[in-house]
C-alpha cells in the first residue's frame, strides 16, 4: 500500500510541552515533508517590543530549536539506516525561521517566518500545505495578509483567493491568540481549519477518564525513561516532570522540571507526579494527523486518525460561514473514557509504542536490530459498493519487514461512517465477514478498520499499521 507524504509547516511557541512536540516531529521527518519550522508567539509567550514599551512574556528565544536540530544531526546516520528519507540537518536548518513573535495578535509585519508560509501557500504543488498552529496563528495571518495586500483588487484576485483556500489547511491547537477570529476567519472564510480543542489526554492530564488503559502506563516515568529519554541526544532533551531541566525565560510556577514544589501537585493542575512522568506534547496532534498509517485521515477529517476526528461546525465561535471543523466524539468501545477525548486518545497506545521503536533507531544504525512498521493490503480493495443485506468478506494481506509474527484485528468504526449504528464484525483468521443491514439506505457508509501489529513479538516498541475499508450502500 503506497503511503502519502503531506507537506507541513510547524509553527509553535516555546512552552516545554510544545518543545517536546518538535522532538517527536523530528523522529517522523521521514514521513512528512517539513517545509518549515517557525517560532511563533501565543497568549502564553511573546518576545516583546522595547520600542513600543512591551515587555517579553515567558520568552525562551529561538536557540532551543537549533539545539534540537544539532541533536538531530548526531542521530541522523542511525535514522537513515532505517529510512534514507530522513532530511539532512542543513535542509531543516534552512527552513527554521522566526515568525511574528514580538506582540500578541500582531500580524502587521512581514517576517522570515511569514514569508516562508506565504511562499509555501503560493508554490505550484499538487499537494496542499498544512499550517500547523501550535501557538497562535499570527504568523499565518501575516502571510495571508501579505497575499491579500498584493492581490486584492487585481483582476486575478478571485483566482488567487480560491487557490489559497485550495492549497492551504490550518490545524490549530486550541485558541492561543485572536488572529484567526479577527482576521483569518473573516477575510479567508473558505480556508479550511481543523480546531483541536480536545487534547486533554496528552495535554498535562492523564487519567482513566481521558485515556484508554493501554496508554496510561506510557505516560509514566518508569516507561518514558528507558524507552524515550535514554535513547540518544535528541530525546535526552525531552522535557519531563522533575528531570532537572530549567526552561529559559519561564516563570517559576511553570518550571516543571526544576521546581520541586510542583511535582507534588502544587501547580495549576493539582496533580502529583513522579520524576520523569510525561508533562505533555501540546502540539503533537497536528502532525499526527498527517502521518499516513493507513487510516486515510487526510481524505476526510470526519474519518479520524492519529490526530483525532473532526466534524464541521457552522455554529462555531468565529464565523458561521467559515470552513471550520472541531473535534468530534467517539462513543464505541470507549468504556469510561470521555467521548471527546477518546476520538484522539484511542490511538495513543499505538503511536506512543511506535515512538519508542523509532527512538531505538536513534541509537542503533543496524536495521536488523530494530523494529519497523508492518504493512497491510486488503485483497478486495479499500472502497467497495455493497447491497443492503449483503455479506461482505474482507481479507487482510499483512507483511512485516522484520519477519515478525503479526496480529490482525478487524473492527467497525461507526462514528466515521454514516449508517448511524454499529455492525457486527465476524473475524476469521486474517479475514472478516460483515453483513450490511437490510434497511441500509443508498449512499450510507460503513467504515471498517484492519489493525495489524507486531505487538505479539515486541513487549515494548511495537509498531502498528491499518487499512480502512469503506463500504458504500448502492
């Protein structure tokens, strides 16, 4: 099965959890075309403007990004032993820029970061560019403002507007400034935005109301230390509770690594932690949405994937006419897990385990000594037209580059389909049989997911792939 590779510009501020997301992203730099790493501001962090008398707020500067790239350079030979598609450090350094960081909500200035975003939007490329907003959207807004200033009123404006809205996608982590509300949603309402508002299962809180049981142990220091933190110079920079790290420019009440009072729960979350426990990866849902593991999330946000599942919301707080999508809710199989959290956290066990496997790559340049993701095809195809009452047999054809024993599990994903209810899935070895309800209406869809994993061979660091089959009723 041929995988897609999305184009992306990662814009983020300098909170400790967002720093973690950049390190995680670099471990997937072979699976995403990273066209930019742009330092941005947010309501939480900005550089200040001495000329305007504005003091910096919790400002860490931008050196940390290049220090991460220096650490990436040290592990790059090992990573390339597992996939030569990892980009060079020089390629990444060349697209690492500073955006609109001086003042909150200011997109009036052209910056190196905004010019990089503008060029990516206007580039001739059949693939859209994903603008990942881990901080505020001011740098993205500045790029769009410059395009509007140059073309609005010109004969080609309508075509430029349509092209921008066709070529760009924004993935926004919560709302960290007002520039989407004030400018982007008003001037560019047809530019699609996925709004990740439900990240609690990875954003500072981890509990059985937010996370499935298989992911909770992976948030603990007992797991993180040997599987991530001890795996080379890049992951040694990963921020965890009580690890002794001091974040430059940060307030004492947010020094989770070095303030001993906080680890016991004397912080705004009121949750005690052990040393090396997970702090958070506040921006990771954005690039997780882009990784093609067979869930086909790039085809339609309502289908869901590693970055969560989304639904259009015309009653949003920004503009009812905007192409706006927000997190959906997944009920099936969630047990006690909050549905709006489960749409994202249902996949976390799988992608954290793969993250650990990739961290092994960072310390081992021998392909044969590490684990790699399996693959799977479906003999009958991924898009099938079916009749009401039809019994459909689907056959998975899994393979593994390491010769590992694989487990295959088929399951229904009713929230992603339009049938409105679950269907029974009868598994027979690597195959399954699904009977389409006799009262299914024409055009309704059933989504079936085949999960293939080598977890039967690997206690830690197992890897997983999927195939999504969509049955459309004739």
